[in-house]
């Protein structure tokens, strides 16, 4: 019996790892051990509930306003005990969080093989996204199997000298997750209210979905983003901004300070992933600095303005689904207004193809693991 241990800790890792766990659990020759660091607590639990996954180990490390050093030290300390006890044959991690990087180090110290899902994305800027660019690079340096979502990500790894024998283009597992969530039933009070209003006024109500949480956007960049969002609502009628606010206290505080009390802006708690995916599908425009949202939204034919200067997901920009607008207040405002008023520009973005996968990434990953262990 081959033992595979998955380790993840934040909301996006969980959303992208749960489909892989479901696929691994179908294999009779493999034992799947689910370890969570709980770098996120409530936002992780929302995903585990949605996908019905009960972890075997929960390191429960989250602290209010945790530092990068807190996360790194706690993951290394606590995961080491679990790995020593379970002695897995392979540890699987996902993406670019500090949980991912620290778990990679634990795998290395214990001489356990490491599989890196969503490998090879690069901005080539050490500090953007921070600390994710370096987290992903360090994990890539330690990994034995690299699962790349796109051909571009594979090329990035090849250009760093990694062997093509260990690199597999699988698609992104977030598209696998979408196949499940979008089928599940859904209702949300804010959306229900908006649809009621549409019925009553006989006027189409448009929805702008906002998410923002990147460390490099905390502070003045986020002030610019929120100022632009307020201005958008002043320019257009029958428009609603829905903002599920990340639980980071810095974002909670600033959004309350700048955006509460505006009748067109709905500040709501983080949504469970099923509701969030449905909301994405109903949105007219998405403003985000999230990685996962950049990959999902093109599946719903909703244009995305990326609130960052650089993205490690250039495929969506090339396909036309994403536009990089950075964090300049005026650029965000004028680009959003243009899309919301110019049908031709809007349709061009909305009709772009999703380059991030076909919903079968997890199957491909499990197949590679089986081949690796000659099962
Ligand atoms: C983390 C990841 C980032 C990822 C993001 C997804 C790192 C360094 N950052 O950033 O790559 O894009 O998650 O959302 O790995 N909090 C709660 N409850 C929760 C989650 C967070 O209260 O469920 C609060 C806590 O006070 C915590 C703070 O948010 O200290 C920040 O969380 P943290 O994981 O350190 O950073 P994120 O910005 O969420
Ligand atoms: N998401 C969610 N609820 C929300 C906001 C986002 O379930 O209220 C999901 C979203 O569908 C995507 C993921 O969380 O799959 C993105 O997470 P986040 O933006 O926190 O992190 P990133 O992808 O930037 O690392």
C-alpha cells in the first residue's frame, strides 16, 4: 500500500486539493492521509464542509494577525511530528502559500518525495506576489514531481533546468472543483434581494464582484481600489458591488471604514465556495487580486480586471479574459466604466476561452502518481 499525504492550509489550496483527494480515495492501492495546517481556520473549514472532507491531522496553527515567520515555524514544527509518525511515500502540496513552502521543507528534511500541484507559475519578480513567488520557487526546487496547469508553466520549469521527465501538464484542479460546485443548489440573501429589486423596478441590476487580499495591496493600494469602487457606483445606476471581505483584520477594518454605509456596496462575510462560484457566474464584472478567481471566472464568461501590476497567470491575459489594471484609482475606474458601457469591448473579453483546464486535472495527477509508483 502506497501512502500519499496531502498537506494544505488556506482556502484556495483546499479548493484545489479537494478534487485531488476525491480522486486519490478511489484508488485501492493507495492510502490517502489528509493533513491540514489550518493556516486559515474559518475559511478552510468552509471548504472542507463543502467538499465533505474530514482531515486525519489538523495542526490548527492559525493566529490572529500571524506573521510569515509564525506560519513557517509552526508548520515545520507540527508537520514534522506527523510525517515522522506516518512515514508517507509521497507528500502532495499545492501552489504558493507559506503552508506549501514549509511543508516542502518538512518533506525534504524527512527525505519524503514531494509532488507540487500548480507548479511553474512565475512573475520573475521576487516581491510580487509577496511572498508567493518565492514560496512557489522554493517548493519547485524541492519537488520530485511537478504538476503544471499549463504548457507555459512547464516551459518556465524547463527554462530553470528541471527535467522534462518529472513535469506533467495536467490543467488546473480548480476547474475540476467548479464541475462539482456549480451543480450544487444555491441561494444567497444578497442576490435574492437584487433579483427582487430587478422584478420590482423592471430594470436590469448589474453585479460587480470584488475580492482583494494580497499582502502587497494592503495599505495605499487597497485605499485606491476602494476609492475606485466607490466612484464606479457613483457613475452608474442599478449597479451593485458585492464584496465578500477576507477575514484578514487589516482588510476588514479598511473596508468597513471606507465602504460601509454605501447602499450600492454589499460587504458580506467570506462565502462558502459553492455560493461564491454561483455568484461569479451571475456577476457582470469581477475586480480581483486573487489567483484562483483569475482562473475560474473565464469559465463563466465574466470579464476580470486584475488589481495587480503583474500576474503569474499570463495565459488569461493572452486569451483576452483578464485585463491587468493594477491599483491606480483612475485606471480601475475608467476601465470598469468602459466595460460596463461598451458592449463590444465587454463581449470581446467575455467570449474569451478559459486556458486553465478541462476539469480532468485531478485524474491526470493521480495517473502520474500511479505510474511513478508502478501501480
Ligand atoms: C494567505 C496566503 C496567500 C493566499 C491567501 C488566500 C501566505 C503567506 N499567504 O494569505 O498566498 O493567497 O491566503 O486567501 O501563505 N484569518 C482569519 N480566518 C481565516 C483566515 C484568515 O481570521 O480563516 C485572518 C487571521 O487574522 C490571519 C490573517 O487573516 O492571521 C491573515 O491570514 P494569512 O494566512 O497569514 O494570510 P492571507 O493574507 O490570508
Ligand atoms: N472564494 C470563496 N469564497 C469567497 C471568495 C473566494 O470560496 O468569499 C474562493 C474562490 O472561488 C477561489 C478561491 O476562493 O477558488 C480564491 O481564494 P483567495 O482569493 O483567497 O486566494 P488566492 O487564489 O489568491 O490564493
